[in-house]
């Protein structure tokens, strides 16, 4: 929400932004990346022109983060850039608020791949994909193709609309608020940490049709099927390690709230669901895990409960006592709170923004889409997937040396009859 | 198209090994082409070190301010005695400990320890001058400081050279503490009564040895070591 008119127009961070900015440090990255692999090598000059034309249309991405006495806040960033850079082998590096002219959005190109990296305090995947889709459309126009402003491509010549800038959490925070209750520790699925700033990315590509058919056989959606596969391989991994007591395996699954609470915001608007399976009760077969995931995910998308949870979160940041605590004290407390409520109760994250839709005129120029989540606070993998056309891309990214989780995951798919192609930035 | 013989996944045409299980691609009829475009860039993003000058400046300003304020207060409060020199000396010592390592990135361990030990020695020396205690300084304080510096140097070198696991680090730390205190009692005895009669430091050393033995056993026996790593996520 804009707080002031004129040049000093500043924005409050939304609820999720408050958390991500407080957590940001050298060993944790709340940065995520979307990439599009085009049908031909990227024209760097055309891409830079496209970035220059697109960014003014997205004022919520053209910001720098400033540190106030009590909270961080955004203010418009009029510095030159952001510039398209050569891509690097260790993506999603943690953001430093003072560097790179304060930009919280980065653009890279490599061969046929165009990538955008976004700091999660600025926007969630849903918002970033609107920016990326529009950027790709403008880039293709720069190359001489006629791309219409349909299928979610925004008109870069039109002024930004107020609905895109809104804090949707604040808008829907009404009625009774409820903070989530304490959740126990889950299996942490950690490994041996790599040296500083090494980030291992492994991508698997499979057919959406094959996945849909396989998920259909089980009577579930693709997201539920992939979530269950991931939970099953983590359950098996824990079982192989033979601990004295097996801990529950739980995943954090972000839910895009725009589908339940109509909003056009390009800022954060997500909550997380937590499917959990407790192996201390007995060994679960894959079908049982799938059934648990299927029902838990459907139960968690209860509109009233989601509203109560987001209201509780908003009320928490509006707490008078919390507001008067200086930011220097608040950040470590929030980091500790995140460790207790956001890391300990989960074995990993899996996010699936779904199918990337583009106007039919754009479709032939894009071969596939990719998504990567930044490094977690502890050495473990995050999983993310995105589909485009018939290609489902599944990424495992993390700072640990071992490849157990991704290896078992892709082997499971192969055994289940889904063909997988794998690419990785690992060099050994 | 190469496939991994263990995982069954299709691999990129440029892949020399399977990224999931590290099995090498051994297809003599179709060797990976190193000149072909890799799926990911090979150039690593270099991370510039965080600028520490501002922090160094802030710490310098804070310590200088404390020293100046105490110096001025000394002019009015008990001006017959230079008590503020204690505070000023402590500020100088802290400055030497904190600021040079911030400014000189990658400062050599030996140099850093030398600066730290000299800073402590200088501060204690100033106190001994004020208290007219040159005898205890040269007879007791200086040897203890040097002994502490030597143990720290050894500790630093061992931890730097030796592969550091948590268990090894803990073992070396506890062992060094025992050895240091053993030396401290020797120096105290030597200065007080010119004879060495180990007593309390022997107890401390025995406790340290007692703590270290199980750690060494865990470190030496692979099955125990793995168990400890697994239990504590080391």
C-alpha cells in the first residue's frame, strides 16, 4: 500500500515480506528463479531493451529495501538497471540489500535461457510469473514477433493499476484470527554442507501427459502425486538411516491464495499447507502416503481456515508490543521464530506454480520453463516444479553434497513408468 | 542419447557422469562432446566480500569516544589518580583485537595472534606500571601471557591443518584447556616458591583427559563415529 505521494512514495512490506527480509543472511536465500529456454540463443541487447520497457510497468518490482528503526520498507528504485548479466553456475545467491544498486530482481541470460531471480519479500511466484510472462512477450516483440496482450501478458504502455499494488493479506484479514498452533519437529533431511556459495541444482524433465495419466490412475492431481513421491522417498531415506525414533515427514506446500481470495496483486499472497506422515505409527505404503497427501491438501484449502490463518499472521505483525521493538532486536527473534515454526516442523519444501500459460503466438518460441528455489537455512533440498506444454520440469536445489533425495525421487518416477531426463550443474 | 545404467534416467548429451549416482557415462561409440553447449553455465558467480570498513569505523568511533569521555571525567573525578588509563588501555586492547582483522582480510593467523598477545601484554604492563608491580609482571604475568599465546597458536595451527570435525575440535579444545592450566600452575608455583608442586591443575588435567578419552574413542571407531554423526546430524 502506498503510504505517501510524490517522489518519496514508500511501501510497507506485506506479511510474508516482513518475514523474508528479517531472515535474509549470507547462508539463506529467499530468492527464487524462473527461467525460460527459448527456441534460439538469446539476443542480449533485445533482452535488455525488453527489461527497460517492462520494469516501469511493475513498480512493486522496481523497489529497493530500506531499513527503518522498527521495520524494513520499500521505496522506488530509480538507480540505473537492472542489467541483464551473464548467467552463473550457482544461481539464487542471497541478496545483499546495499549492493547491485539495491535491485531485488535480477536478470540473466545463457545460451537459449532467460532467467529472472526475485527476492521473495517483493513478490511470490504468482506475481513474478506475470512479470516474466510480460517480459518474454516484450522480448519477442523486440525480435519482431507480433505478441498480443492476452493470457496474462500485461500492456507495458498502460499505467500500473492500483489492484496490482495492494497488500492482499491486509485486505482479507478480517474476522477471527488464528495463529497456527505449535508443530512438532519433523525429520530434517539434511546432508553434508558444501563449501560457501556452492549451490547444487538438479533438474528432471518428464512428460505432463505421462504424469497426468499416472496421477489419474491413482485418482489424484499431479501436484498430489509428486508431493506423495517426495514424501515417500524421504520416509524411506529416514527408515534406511535407522534412527532410534522415526520423526514425522512433513512438507511445506505453498498455496496461491489468489484462487480463493480474488486479487490481482503482484505482491505476496500465499500460505503454506503441511501434509505430514508419521512413520512411528507404522510403515506407510506409497498408496497410503498418496491418500494422506490427497486428503490433507484438500482439507487445508478451506477458505475460512485460510482466512483465519492469514488474519492471525497480519494481527501478529500489527501487535503493538512487536511494533515498538527496534528492528535490530526484532530480526534475531524472527529468525529464531522461523527456525522453530518454519524449519523444524518441515522436512522440505515443494512448490508447483502449475502450468505456465502464454498467448498461442508466443508458444512456439519457448521450449520449456524452469524454476529454482534458493538455499534453505540448513543443508537440505527444496523441490519445485513448473510445466509448460508437455514438459514438466522438476528441480531439486540445495547446498548439500548428497544426492539421495533427488536420486530416489527420479528413480521412483522411472519405476512408476514415467520417463525422466536429468540435467545438473554438479561438476563432480 | 546416454542413459544412466543405475538410475534409468536419460542424461544430457554432454554429461560425463550421472548427476544422481555419479556413475560415469561409458559409451565408446558416443563420447560426450566437451565443446557442445553445457546445460548450465560453468562460470561461478563470485561473491564480493562484505565491506567491513564501516563496521571498523563504528567500533573505532565507539571505543575512542569511551576513552575520551573517561579521560575527561578523570580530570574532575579523583584527578590525583589516573584511573581512566585503565579504561583507555582496555579500549586500545579491544581495538587491537577487533579492528585490524576487520580491515586486513585474510590476516595471517600468526600475525593476528601476535597482535592480540602484544595487546594483552601491553595492557597488563600498564597496570603493573601503575601498581608498581614490575616484579609480578615479568615473573608471572608475562610468562602466563606468552604461554597462553603459544597454546592458542598451536590450537589455531592444529585446527587449521587438521580436518575439523566437531568431535575433533571439541577434543583439541578440551585438551588445550587442560594443558594451559597445567602450565599456569607451574608458572605460579615457580614464581611463588621456586618449586613445582602440581595440585589443582593436575585435577583439571585429569578431568580434561577423562572428557577427551571417550571423544577419541568415538573419533577412532568408524561405527561409533557414524552413529554420533547420525544422532546429532554432525
